[in-house]
């Protein structure tokens, strides 16, 4: 099938081309995000493939439907960027990649925890500058610390396993507790207890109307003084302004994020030659105890291969009229 593939970078193309050697679709790559301004590029394509920061609201979907699109293949697990009800009413089916190397995101979560705790960004800069003093670089043993995992699905479960490997006590909260997580040694509790008892809190739930700003000012106030928060899930889970206030007061001890509420305007592109216009994001970058990565938690060879293979398999199934096992519905 002819597929319009939006928001593609070199690493996407390399992995999609390699996987497509076995499926033989015609992939036409577009660098820009899919939005109202670019939706006309998809005219005549029965299949459109999109990524996390593409905008698939009712207007864009109507333009796609009018141009002949019948399938949207999301190259990601989350589907908060698409209006599923509008897609259904327009006769557009939607597939996603529900699971691809959960280890990629889980390991990046641990990388953020370790880098923040042991002050690695500052340590690297100091050594490069010939400054071998250790003041200000004191961390803590992860062993024996309590870590709260919010959301114990595919990724959260791997995070729990990694944390238990470090000897952490793990508290978890999820509306659907998993026996496998309990078997790993984690204890399910309420969000309030998890926040009050954890030294580190990490988010692994999807962004939905229910979870938007699940870590808001009230929730952050429940944290222990000096706690660390990690978000590798979706920016909208954390109220960034409330986090900045908590960082300024010292109540929040460290913040590691791979996702940001307003990331669509920034991430995946090179803005290094321009002025930063997002004052909230700019403020975040001033804290020595904040690490921001630009939505790269998924970025491993294994994950990119899995994303490419699952996306193309869904398109092949759609072409053959087979069931779409990775379909998402409103
Ligand atoms: P998943 O669907 O397997 O698991 C999500 C879990 O969250 C489920 O167990 C669900 O019951 C739970 N949950 C739902 N609402 C909750 C709430 N209010 N409180 C606590 N738990 C709740 O999803 P996954 O594959 O583990 O992915 C988790 C999230 O990670 C995705 O939604 C996506 O947004 C994000 N993600 C980020 C990256 C990245 O590169 N940064 C890559 C992949 C996925």
C-alpha cells in the first residue's frame, strides 16, 4: 500500500526501510509533523502513519478522510494525540504499537534516576573543566529506598523489576493491580500513600482526562521533602508550573523528564540557533537538579525495529482485510 509517513527522521527511515524489505509497501516520507497545515500532503494516501506529536484532531482527520485515508497507523503506544471518536465517525481505523521493547523506556527511567542522584551532568562538566572537587555531588544509595511506580503496565512492570534488582522497596498504584508485579515484591497502595512514602516517584500511566496533571500542586505537596520525580510517560501527567514552584521551594528535590506538556512545539527538531520562547521550559533548564531529555526514552535499535515491524504488519493486515490486532477504538 502507499503510506504517507509523517514526522520521520533518519533513524525512523532506516528502520522502516529495513522492515519494509519484507512487506513491500510504498513508503513516502514527510519530515514535518502532521497537522492542519500539512494534512494535504496525505491526499491520495489510503494509509497515514503518525507519531507522538502529530495532531490528529477532528479537523485533520476530516481532511485525511476527504483525501482518501482509511487507516492511521500510529508508530507509538500512546494515542492521546488522536480524536478516536472523530476517526470512527469518519470511517478511519486506527492502529498503534502497543508494545515495543518496554526495556527501552524502563532503562531510560533508571538512567534518569541514576544521573540525577549521582549528579552526572554536573560531574562530567566539572571534570572536563579540570575541576575535580566533589562538593555538591553527594548522592544516596538506591538500595533500601522506597520508590513509587504509578502505572504498572508493560513498562511500569519492567521498571519494578529493575528497581527490585537495586534492592529498592517498591510501592505501586494502578487501577488494575497485577499479580506479576506483586510477585516481584512490589506492594500496591493508594496514590496518596505512595506519594507520602516514596523517595522517588516515577510515572508509567497513559495520559487520559483522568490522569491529566495527576501530579499537580496538591499531589506534589504530599511528597516527602526532597523527593525525586521522574516522568518518561507523557508531559500532561505533570503540572510543570507546579513542579517549578516545588523545585524553587526545595520541596521537590530533583526532577527528570523525557516528556513535557508543550513538547510538540520543541521536541524532535533542532532549535539550537533560535531564541527559546517557552518561558516555562526555559525556567526548567535553569535548575541544577533537573534533567530533561527530548522524548528519547524509546530510542533504542530494538524499539525502533519493533515499532517498524509492528506498524508495517498492521498495514499488511489492513491491506489483506485481516483482523487488526493492534486497533484502538474510542
Ligand atoms: P500500558 O497500557 O501497558 O500500561 C499503563 C498502565 O497504567 C496500565 O496498567 C493502566 O491500568 C495504568 N493506569 C491507567 N490509569 C492509571 C492511573 N490513574 N493511575 C495509575 N495507573 C494507571 O502502557 P505502557 O506500554 O506501560 O506505557 C506507559 C506509557 O508510557 C504510555 O502511555 C506512553 O504514554 C508512555 N511511553 C513513553 C515513551 C517515551 O519514549 N518516553 C515510549 C513509550 C511509551
